[in-house]
């Protein structure tokens, strides 16, 4: 796995956690939840290509 991808995911996680804490402290819990969900969707979209590559490698490995 590429180390850049891990750093990007960690960076997104840190940013989302900080924004979530700030919004939670100011009483905007609904917006904090939306930021968390948006961060999750962004990370899943980043990982979708890598998961596709994994399945194609497994398909070639087992000659399916």
C-alpha cells in the first residue's frame, strides 16, 4: 500500500476530528455528524480504486 494514501487518510481523519469537536462544542451536533459522514464518504471513495485493484489482483492470482 502506498504510504501517501495512509497519510492522506490520517490527515482527513485529523481534520474531521477537529471540526467535529469544534462544532460539537458550539452546539451544532447535526452539522458535526454531517462532517463526520462526509469525511467517511471521502475516505471510502479514495479506497474504492484500491479495493478494485485488490480484487483484480486476486482474480489474476487465482485465475478466475
